[in-house]
C-alpha cells in the first residue's frame, strides 16, 4: 500500500501509527466485542477514553488545574460566537487583532454580540505582517483580547505573546501542539481538532476557571463553557470517535518525545522549505521573515499560468493538496506534526525539479 504525502490545511494528515491502531481496534475495542463508536458515551469505557485523553493533553501542554479542558463540537467557528457569549457581558467591550481571514471571521461573529474594538490590523499590508504591539489601540477594561496565533491561510504566526491587561483569548487551531506554549499566559485557548489534534468534529477549549460562569443569559446551553465543565464535556453526546482518535494522537506525541521534540522537527521542516523558496527566483513567500508560520507555508510560482501544471504534476508524484486557499491563490504546504520530514524533503526535491524544467 502506498500512502501519499498530504499537505492539506485541514482536515489534515494523521499519524500513521494512530490510524493503524484505530484500524486494529476498530471492530473489537480492547476485547469489549464492539467498536468504541458503538458504545454509550456514559459507559465506563468511553468515560475512561475521555479522561485519559484529557490527562494526556494536560501533561503534553502542561495544563494546570486552574484550567478546565473541554471537548466540544462545532469547530473553531462556533467558538467565534461562544467566546463573546461567555465573556463579553452586557456592556463589555472586547479587543481583537486582525491578522487574516480567521481573525476577520472571529471579529464578524463577535460583533453580533457586543462592542468590538479592532485594536490593530495588518489588512493594509495584505496580512503579510503582524502589527507591532506598540501600535495596538487597546480599550480600557476590555473583557478580553482575541488574536489568532497562527493564520492558517496567510501563513503568519506570532512567536511572541502580547502583554496586555485583559485575558488573552486565542484561536490556536493550526498551531496547537506544534511547539510548547505557556498555558498560564492565556485566559482561553481554543482549536478545531482537524489540523493538529485529530479528525474533524471535535473542538478543544482550555479555559481558566475564573473565566467560567460569566456567560450571557441568552448563551445557548451548548455554547456555555460552565455547563460543559460541570458535565465533563458530556452535556450532550460528544463526538466519541473523534475524541478517541485525539487521545491516540496525544499518546503518539508523548511517544515522539512531547512538544519540545516536535518543535525541533517542525522548525527544521519549515526552515528547509522556506530556504528552498528563498533560494529560488522561481518561488516566493510574501510573509515577513520573523512571522512566517511553522505550520502553513504559502508560496507562489513566478508565473501563475504554471499553477495548474504544478498541482497536476505534484498530484501525480503523490504530493497532495498543495493548492493555496482561494483567497490568496498560489500554493500552500501545510506541514503539521503528522507530516514528516520525508514529506518536506520530497516536496522540496519536486519543487527544484519543477523549476529546472519550467523556470
Ligand atoms: C481551520 C481554522 C478555523 C476553522 O475551524 P472549524 O473547525 O472549521 O470551524 C478557524 N481558525 C483557524 C485559525 C483555523 O485554522
């Protein structure tokens, strides 16, 4: 069997050992005589899977007991609404930093629920930079400051944590688990699972407990973090199979040496790919160097008339899903944890060869 290299931005590549283990356990989970996805979410088995996934994640990321870990549904996009509904209050104001398409969506949703101040934006720079902290125009007494540590579409990543008084609320969908973070720097971390956690259908929210219990009276029960925390993320039926797979991914990450070990590999992968782009007159990446994403690497060809040919030949070579987001065009290689260094090496060799033949 040949597996292709998958550079999809999401749902993204999953580690082969995780898929193999899920395959082996599919019909008869740990001798139970049925698959994990056929069991009640209230069963000892599934409650155990959920509890182990939570403790593995806490260990990987260093999440203290001051934080609740919630496994929810609806994707990061649902959290765009849940964040203001849980934190903004009647007369509150929230600060947002706009660094790309995902920030914009978060801002648009928050505006439905209350006052939003866009403290800074890099839209005029076509989202190729992060506005320097000293230029941010913060509100007095903001309920929170929201930003997107990694913009999946533009390929722009923060390698610093903003110092502000308000709690930081971050959409970490495409950078979570790619390197260690200091959880204590944040009020709320949320992420859709389908980039670096597991399959689609699961949403992770890590929330400092003192930020619970502030939800608007109109906040739907399904979006209320306090309710989720009170019910161990089982207020309703959780996505049990996705949660099980996420648990396997967390175990795999532990076996790889944890997030510090992943960071070493991820930096090496990204550094190689950016070097290949920068060393060539044929390829280009528009992002300012200090803010280049480790996970999502957009690049353009010198002649966009060659885009289709590039993608077709890449496909034929087993390098899949390199098409850039429709809003920016060109190519994008998403090189999450499960995309190995061999995948990046093969991509670079292909790019060099393509340039030789067409440059
Ligand atoms: C993929 C992504 C989203 C959207 O996630 P869904 O789970 O599809 O709602 C939001 N923010 C970022 C940064 C993303 O990468």
